[in-house]
């Protein structure tokens, strides 16, 4: 039984109970009225009888008549004067018993609902389209409709000058954090923190699924000696362990779409994907995207032994070597495909195994949905007349990956939290509202407008910084741009446009939540 059907059945039960309660009240009223009428008639008859007795006694006294009644005369008088049961005629309408629903200890819920519907059919009860409306009186319906219109209609923002000043200041602070501490990949204070966090996350995850960090460290001495004999410089101990965690995850959770070059068939695309190499195969291969798009193509590639790339604005699918997913049924294979996708992404989170072995930062995985920018294969940029899709790939190759996206999210988070906190304190201190009423959601029009202004200010500072320091170079401009901030500003702008367009209409989502809560309260009562 679905949640909606359960609510409807419970509503039917409440409607019938309300009808039965009204019928019982009407019956009690009818009984009370009948008893009152009988009482009035008895009182009137008693008064008449008392008057007749007094008149009879007076007449007997005046006539000096004395009655002496023996047993036979007494019986004769009773038989003559008193009315027999057969002579009584009912002058009032008799009271009928109320109809009811039979319930026993063996009655289950389905049988009870069937009895309710049968009862409704006997009494011509129409539940209507909305069962719960029948539970409310006319005055209650009017009050609820008025409350819904006042509280749940979409309103425009009513911000004062202080709200705009606070929002602009919060956005400016977030913009300064973005300019000073974010910068560009490989040259960012927050970026270095994000890189270290990504390494720790990858190592901890590898350890969680079976990687032995200490055992890897024990092999460092023999590895160093081997590399030194070849006349090369070995990795540091930390880098060596990092490479081990990445290698462990790649080997344990293999995928078939990890081609890294244009040429070749085993580890390449046989020329079908142009300009593919280790620095950009994470963005060109859709299975490496850490979002719903990447998950879809990863599972599709694992099932069909293919590998899907974006090349020159088009989807390219190539056949790969046979790859068999584990799992005894379709659902198990889907689960195994998800695990392979997620764990392979974790292996590349801190840079590919190849980049770690080279001792540099390397290129990690793209920011969610960043890979889709390759479909914008238009325009001419740089001296080589590159399209925007090619520029997006070049920017990724410069380190604009998920780790840098984590650093970019910090100024956005600072702006968001500052705006929300200052809004609460402004309402509490300046507007003297109770603290519980100051904490509100994004549906609040004033807070929504303040967030839009704050993130717009952040984007203005970010754009100004990127424009001044890029020198007109599109790659440098994008490297210094905060796409996370622009994405947040875009979502807020769409919400504000929708609110302006729908101003005065009901907020259906808020109304549904309120009605669900009221229905649950009614059922609980």
C-alpha cells in the first residue's frame, strides 16, 4: 500500500467516524426533544388530573356522598376506569436504532475499509476528490485557505539598505579570500591544503580497502637502491607510499576505459581520439567524471566493453579488451560497476599513478560536470584559433581539477556562511525578532536576495582579478576564475528570476509540506 493510499483510507475512516458522531448527536438531540415533549405532556396531564380530583372531592363534599367500596366493586371500578395495554395508541414517531460498522477481534484493516465503504454506500456519503476536506467545517476551510494564501504565497524581497550593505560586504570578504588565498593551481595557499587533503583521503581509503602502508614502507629501501643503481633520483618516502596507495586501488579495481594515449590499441585509442595523453585522459574519458554522467558512462563501458571519450565536441566510443564484471546477477553487476567507478576515481583523486611516480603534483580528476564543457566546441581563442572546448582541456591540464575545485569552494563557503550568520544577527538585534524565528531557509525572500547580492559581489571581485592578471589570455583568465562561485551565483539567479516571475502565486512545495504535516497531525489526533 502506498503512502497516499494509506492516507486516503485513514481519511475515509475519519470521515465515516465524523458522520457517525454527527448521527449519534442528532439521535441524542431527537431523544432529548422527545423526552422533553413527553415530560411536558405528563406535567400538563398531571395538572388536569389534580384539578379534576379537587373538583370531584368538592362535589362529593357538597352532596355529602360517602363511597363504600368492597373488593368486588373495587375490581369493577379498575376494569371500567383503567385503560388496557391494547387500547394504548402511540402518537409520537418511534426512535430507530443507529446503523453501525461491525468490528470484531478478527477484523483486519482491509475488511474494516470494506465495511466503511459499504456504510458510505448505504448512507450516500460522497468522499469527494479530497477526503480531508470533509473533515473540516466551512469556517475551518476559510481559515486554512486564508492562512495558506498569507503564509505560502511567493513574496518579493523586502530588503532595506542594511541588508544590501551586509550582503555586499560578505561577498567582498569572500572575494578577497578568493584573490589572496586561492589564486591559480600549483600556486595557491588553499590549493596546497586541498592537495594534502586529497592525498590523505586517497591513502585512508586505500587503507580502508586493504592497503598496508607499513608494508609498502618496508620496501622503500630496496626500491631506493634499485633506482640509484640506474642513476636516477628515487621518490621521497611520502611520495613512494602515495604511489603505492594509488597503484593498489588501480590494480584491485580495474576498469577498461583507462586509455592514456592516441596511438596503440591496448592503452590507446588507435587514433580515434586526437591529442590524448596522461595529462588530459581524465577529462576526455567520461568514465572519470565524478558525477552522475561519469557513473552512467562508467557502468555502460564496463557492461559493453567500450570506452567513451569527448573529442572535438563529439562523443567517441571505442571497443576495448574483454572485461567481465563480477556479480551473479544484473543488480550485483551494477553494484560492482559502481564500486569499480568510485574506487578508480579515488585512485586518481591525488593525481594519476604515473604523475605520482614522476614526483610532481600531476593531474587529478575533473570538477563535477566540468567535462561537459568540451561539448562547447565553438569560438576561436589564442594564436592557434582554438575552440572553447580545447581551451577547457588546456585549462584542466594546468591543474584545474577537483583538488583545485575544493580550494575554490572555500571562498564560496565563507561568503555563504557569513551572509547567513549576519542575516540572523541582524534580524535578532536590529529587528528584535525571537532567535528561533531568525533562523530561516532559502525560501525566505530577503535571505535569498542577500545571498544573490553576496555571491554576485564575490563573482565581480573574482572576474576583476582574473581580467587584470590574465593579460587577455583566455587560459590564464579561466585558471584564475572561480567556476564554483559562478555556479552558485547562477543557481541563485535562477531562483530569484523564478521568484520574481511567480510572485503572488502559491509556493506549491511549501504548501504540500504544510498539508502533509497537518494530515499527520489530524491522523495522530
